[in-house]
């Protein structure tokens, strides 16, 4: 049994690119179900070290933590599931890895129905752990359900109203 502790932030500008390790990975992930704060997803990653796929089951959040169970599956199975079994909007994003303050930040640049959205995530081993905030991150959205990938599969960023301030990635 695993626990995911994740902090998520809007990205304010492209300064993170200069600190990226230069080895991004593309992720396609679809949801078999997402209901009541629980979800099961299929994720296919290509890039960094070849192609890999997983099925992940996540429980209801308690603050920024929740149970997470992840199992590697054959890439071919993931491709079939993404194409035939998942909710209609499959998340498409490119993830870059950026070192800052002794931590590795994951910066996701979304494409497709969520194009224009850029988020930075930091996975922690303790919810109370303090960390240095890079100058290129803005508001924290860890507990804003609109920014959960499972929510973006149901209500893509491209469908959001465009009034007032918007998440990073838009200029």
C-alpha cells in the first residue's frame, strides 16, 4: 500500500525550462472511472527510458494525501484501454523534471483539450515537510479539484470560462 502526498502549483512563466534536466516524458492517461474522490487510471509514458504503462487506483484525499496503488502493465494493453475503455478526454501532457532546492519538481505542460495549462508538482514523503518555492511557481492548487487530472478528463481546461486571472501558460 502506498500513500501519495503531492503539492501542486500553477506555473507563472518559462524560467523552469533553463533548469530542466532536458529529458522530458510524454504521458497519456485516461480514466476508467473517477467518482466520489476515487479513481482508476491507465497511464502510458514514452520518452526518458522507453515506453512504460501502469494502472493506478487512487483513494479519497485527506488534505494533500491519499492512498495510491500502482501496477505496471504491458504497453499494448494500455494503448487498447486508452483507445477503447477510458473516459472520452484522455490527458496528454509533457512532463519535465526540474531540480530546485534539493527537490525534483515535475512540470506538466498540457496539450489537446487541456492546452494552455502548465502545472508544477512536488511529491513529498511527509505532508508537513517544508520546501523552497521556485520563483516560477504561483498559486498553490493542491486542494482545488478543478486541477486534478481526473477532473481535467471530465472538464478540460479548454472549456473553462475565460474571465479574470487565468492559470499560467496563458500570456
